[in-house]
C-alpha cells in the first residue's frame, strides 16, 4: 500500500543545542498517527521538514510515494502539496481579513478547491463570514483552518498542536471530524499533540520524539491495551525490573510505578502486584523519564 | 503563478481603501498648496501619490506576511516559492500602475478647477503630469526592487530597518547626483527643465522604464534565490 507520508533518515541541524537526528516515520492510508513529545522535542521541526519548509541536511521526504522536499521540482511540490491539509496551533491567516475573505486567499492556491464544501463547513461550524480573523476564538480559528484543510480534497491532514488550548467540546468535535476523515481508509491524519488523551481515543499509532530522535513508533493498542503500570513497593519493583524485559520504573515517595510491556504476563507472573492499563501519558512519562534495568 | 497572484490579490483588495484614502489626502493637500501659489508644478500631488504607492504596498504586503505566521502557512500551499515571489512583484507593479493612472486621471479632472490661478488646462500639462507621475512611480519602483530581496531574506521587521538605511543612502546619492555642480544634473535640466520637448520627456521616461524593468528582473531572481534558501 502506498504510504502517504514517509520520512527516511531525515537529519537537520537547527541550532547548536538542537538537531533532528535520523528521523524515520511512515503513514499509511486510513490511519490517525499521534505524534507526541515534550516541548522542544522536535515535533514541529519534523513537520516543517515534511512540508518542505526547511531543507534537511540528510534523508528523504516522500509524499504520496513521490520524493518531495525543498529541493523537489516546483511542479512536483505544487501537485503533492495540493493533497495536504494543514491545521496549526494558531490561526495563520492575516488578522484583519474576514472569514469570507480567507477563502479568496487560500482557495485560489488549490486546483481542487470546492467553494461549496468550504461554505458547507463554515455553515456547519457556525462561523460568520463577516467576522474578522482577529475576533475569532481559538476554537473558531481552528475550525476555520479545518474548513480550509478539508475543502480541497486533501489525502493527508497534518495537525500541529491543533487541540492545544481548546475546550473539551471543541476537541471532541475536532476528533469526530478526524475520525470521519479517515473512515474511508483512503485518508490519513498526522496529529501532533501534547494532549495524549485525544490520542487514547483516536490514534491508530503513536510516534514519540525526544531531543530530535524518534523514541518509539507503536500501534496504539500496544500502549493502551497491552502495556501496563504496576504499582509496587521498592522490593517488588526491584524483582519486577529484574524479571521483565523492557520495564521502566518511576520512583515516588512511598511507591514505585513500573511500566511493563505486557500487562497480562506481568499479572500472571506477579499476581500480588496490581497492574493497571497504561495511558499514553503514563507510557510517555515512563519511557522518557523512567529508569531502565 | 496565476494562483499565487489571485491569492495575493485577496490581500491587496483589503489594502485599497486605506491606501487610496491616504493617497487622496496627499493629492488634495499638495495640489491645493501648489495651485494656490499659482505654481506651475500642479503635478506634485499626482507625483507624490505615484511615488508613494509602490513603497506603501510593498510594506503593507510584507506586514501581512508577518501576521500570525501567514508566510509559513502560505509556503505549505501548493505554490512554489518562485510563484510567490513573482506574484508579489506583479502585484506591486500592477497596484502602483493603477494608482499612478488614477492620480493622473484625478489630476486631469481637477485641472479646470484651477483655471482662475492662470494655469490653462492644456494637453501639454496633462502630458507632463502623466510623464512626471510615471517617472515618479518608476523611480519609486526601482527603490522597491532594491529593497524587496531584503524583505524575503530577513522578514518584515529586520528588512524595514535595513531598507530605511538603503533608502537614506539612495537619497544621499540622488542629492549628490542632482546637485547643481554635477554634469548629470545640468544635462537633465537642459533636456527636462523649463519648456521640455515632449519627445525628450517620453524618451527619458522610456529609459527609466527600461532601467526599472531590468532591475525588476534582477531583483526577482535574487529574491527567488534567497527565498528558496530560507527556512520558514
């Protein structure tokens, strides 16, 4: 199956303190891929490299099976970018424009732009075409971006921290839109987010980046269904860590949380140790901050 | 490029009322000031607006680029960076030309109102106003073409600082060139001073247009190169 987005060994030095290092990831149709990591871990830089906004020092970016980075021919870039929709954390349109004028700004760039679809989304999202961009709330600004991203028959949606700062209802609406978008199995979403509870509900895969390198790339079930958090005493934790491959421990004042890759196996081997399902938040915290054996 | 131009037009349309308003104000003030003196330089208002428009539209468009990360978002649209640059140049030229035409038209319409100052509304005056406005616009466009690569390389705020320095330098050069002791100034005064030959004026304006066109092509190429290399 043709991958919609593929980064192969992308490296880029950004500053003396930060570089993207050998970032490899791929997205297949029908998937929502969660892209997580701490602030400054490299999520936005990776997205910028994928969209051709920065030139990688090494590696390749492929969109819809074709090479598409900042060095690709203009025609290829035009064609491939017309299949991508982008939603950023802040509304990127000039603040003095009105919602209705945004269509005239963005629409002409896309050969496949549909005025009817855009008008439909504006209506459905309750956006007033006469409202200025600067007067839109954060949620409304995100909806305006989403309307633009969905009005040109995009195959791939890229959301960079788009849920940050949204209230639970607005997040819920956004996630419903994303689930509907990928439902036909032809489209994909790359969802970069700090709010991992959104990914618990929607993501098919979770990719974590830390300090410019990919730390893990797992199916969501491996985290939320398979992995577990064992709540142990110091002695139990030491025993568990010695026996379970890949376990990570986080020490608290009176207890230790141990991440185990397989909750059922851990429960069978240590029935006296309570072991809960892991959330993506737990998994991320223990992988990034926990101590290994 | 057409798609990028259409997108750029969406922004330019929002600029028209404010720039036209300021232009009209400047035109009225300068025209009245010169006419009440019975001065022959009735074209001052038209020239000032024609000269102002390219610089104002360049700065305004660069300001829009800077708003809310629009420049970065635009770079993700299916427009090549060359398209974006060419559309920007085309927009500035088209807007400047329209503003220059509008001010010449306005100047021509208002000319009969100043008959009492002793200035006849002849074809010669209209021609001179047209040439003077076109030359003002072209010289201003040349300044814009010199500054535009700075905007694409450094972004709005930094480029604004640098372009002010550049314009000051150009101003000094212009003053030195047009000082009375300079042979270039003397030559210009001899051909375009009092009672100039219309054919000479036309040739002079065509020469400036050719120079502006060449500068536009060079500036556009440099801007495309620097913008392609820039991280957004």
